[in-house]
C-alpha cells in the first residue's frame, strides 16, 4: 500500500499539469473569442512582419539644431513610452541630427500613436479660468469633491501686478478676448511653444474645454514616478505621483495656495493643469495640502485612461518638442524566409536531441522527448497570451532563444537520469534510485537554472533592443523548463519505475542494472561471482571490469587498500 502512494501522488501532479495547460488555453481562447484581441499564433516582431514608421522632427525655440545628447535622451524617453504601451521589439533611433525614427511592429493603434507623438515638454501650470468641468485632485486620504464650475471672479478687473501664478491679475482684456475667440479645432492655434513665464490659452486633449493657465511652476522633470491603480476605499481608478525632493517642496507650497482657494470657493483657481504638447491632459482640483510629494489624481478614469495618463506624466518630460514629419508602413527587414530557416533549425536541433536521447538512454529517452513536447506546448500558448496581454512579439532573436532552450532543457533531464544510474550502480532498486536520484539532481538543476535566469535578466537589461528578444525567450523557457522538470518529468519517472518494463530493468529500458555495471553492493565491496557456467563467469567478469572502469580515483584507491588488507589477513591466516 505504501509503494502505491508515490504513484497516486504522481498522477495528482500530472492532473494538475493538465489543468494548468487547459487553463492557459482557456485564457487565450477568452482573448480570441471573447475580446477579439488575441490569436492562436504568436505575434511577429518588426524584423519578421513589418509595421509602422513614425518620424519625429525636433523643434527648438531658437531654430538651432538640437545636441546629440538631447536627441539621445528624447529617444530614450520615447522608448520608455513605447514599452509602457505594451509594444515590444520596437526600433527607435536618431537620424540626421534632428529626427527620431520610431518603428513599431504591426499597425500602431491610435493610443500608441498618441503616446509617441505627445512629445513636448511636460509643464505644471495653475488654472485661472476654465470654461468646462475638470477632474478632481485628491491627497492620500482618497477624498473627492464635485466637479468645480467656472468662477466669475476670474474675469474681474486685473490688479497691476500678479502676486502668484494663480492670481487673476494675469488676465487682461486682450487675454479675455483671445479666450473667447480661441477655437480648439483650429490647427493654427499651436500653444506648444508658449513662453513658460507667461499665461497660456489652451484646450484639453479632446478639445471640449478651454483654459487660461498661469505661468509654469513645475516641469515634468520633478516627477520621479507615476503609476495607476485602484483606490482602496472607493475602488475607482487613480493615478499616483511621486515627486523628487525639489518638486516635493515646490508642490507643497502650491498645494497650500490652491487648497486655500478651494476653501475660499475660488474655483477654478484651485485646479492645477498638466500640460503636454501644449494641451491639458488633466486639470485636477486640489483637495488637500500635500507635503509628502505623493499626490493622487482621481476622477472618472477607466483602467486604460488611468494607465495612459500615468505614462504621459511619467515619460512626458522630453528635453525637446517634436512634430510628426511622416507616418508610413514599412516592410519586414528579414521576412518569412528567415523565420522558416529559424524554425527548420529548431526542428533539426530537436531531432538531434531525440536521436541522442534514444541512443544513450534507450526507451528512457522517450521521457526526454515527451518533456520537451509538453514544454513546447506550454511555451507556445504562453507566448500567445503574452502577445495579447503585454504586446510581446517574437523576433528572430527570440526564435534563437527558443532553439537554444532545447539544449538547456535536455541538459536538465540528462543530469537527473545520470543521478538515477549512479544510484543503480550503488546496488539500489529502481524505485529507490528514482527518488534518491531526484533528491540529488534537483539541487544541481536549481542552481544551474538560477544562473541561466540571472544571465537572461542581465542580458535583457543591459543589451541592445535587438537582443532583448533572445534574453526574454531564454529566461521564459528556463522557468518553464524547471516547471516541467518538477511537475512532469519526475512524476512520470515515479510511475514508470513501478512498471514491469522499466522497474524490471529490461535491457532496452535504459535502467538495466547489469548493463550499467551494478554488480556490487557498495562502492568498495563487490558481489561474489557464483560458481556456474563459464559463460556466466565471463559475463560477470565483464560486468566487474565495467564497474572498475566507472569508479572514481578515490574509490579505486579505497578498493586497493581493502584488497591489500584482505591479502595481508589471508597471509597471516596461512602462517598460522
């Protein structure tokens, strides 16, 4: 009864693997048939599929060419924006001293284009006049207030000199007339190059509200981080900001002023606008004094709009302004022929591993082949899911990572099987050898796979974008390899060890003790050769020679010492 317990456990583990696999296929099926955003085939990267090319031209205030350092910094920030939108394997480079070329796999959607093209400097400006409702501004307490309405006091006769950036004294009769005549849909109205120390007339990104904003008080450089998430109290989507040291101090003073305006019912002068590319992307209301540099923006956000705003705030601090020079479709740089060559190379590698496994381990090699097959299925469906959820796209470098993973995967099984064989050579039964070999092999495999994962992570962080696909697939397959090793290979071996073919030590099983030279009880004490036919004695002699050949140097020395002691003892007995 006790011997069948490992078998029952093994079947339970294999059932869990089946449920996990079914769950992954169910998730992808939901994306395919439920949301219409996934596919049963992996998405291909720019080098294999082609995509969209957007050329951004740098704009400076004096018309001079930007420095290469400014272009490089802007390209790095645009790359962060593209990565944050879920697009993988994008190619971003500087060109001609003024342009940044962005190439995205597939057809870029409107949201991704907006993130890339919203490339001016991010500014924080107080709201003086608003002609439409705005979002809300909350502190960390999560409290919200109703949307504010325009304040007629903002159009009062201006004082000679403004006392702060929110002072209505900035509004002149000319500025009022310009606000009334301002058309948000007129492309000639371009507020992106407005002076930082003067008021600004602009609209929100949707063109449904007009603003008069005070001078800039903070730039996007003050934002260290911006994330989106749900408010723990209300469950609504919010955007959380983290400001640097200087920004925390400046924003603390601003929040005190705007909160006092709120208490005095001086709306909309209790609002603070985030201006990107000259447009207001959000104009929240100050709902408390925030001195810790961690304000939270709340409003009628969805998950998508909250994530987009967080990305715009986090990656909006570009050192230059840009205009879109062109937006075109580009063809694949390598194409399907190179993909086919890569797949053929993978199949050849898989076939060689299968042949080697069968020649070296006989029927036991089928376990290696089955494990690789299960790993291939899981890897394929996971890549499909990642394409849907994270925008992952398979490049030729990623295909190379999958091919290399075949050898790494086979290496894990070889370590395990050799440990089992070592236990058999020590005279253990096959069932005991499987369990003891597992205990010794898993530590070695965990250590080696940890090194592989660490190397993949370092390569992904430090390498060029063209190599990131290789590092990603290598790390992914390494994790799946360990998973398969634990939840498939070992349970299968537990079951096979109790079958007549494998457990009985058939010569073709790969676990035959006689073939492995298991003719001694311990590493220093050989079994006695029984009297019998000459053929059996000759066979035992060959088996003993095989065992001698497989001994380590320390084992041979120990056996020699014991043999010498036995000879000495026999001589002494003869003298007596």
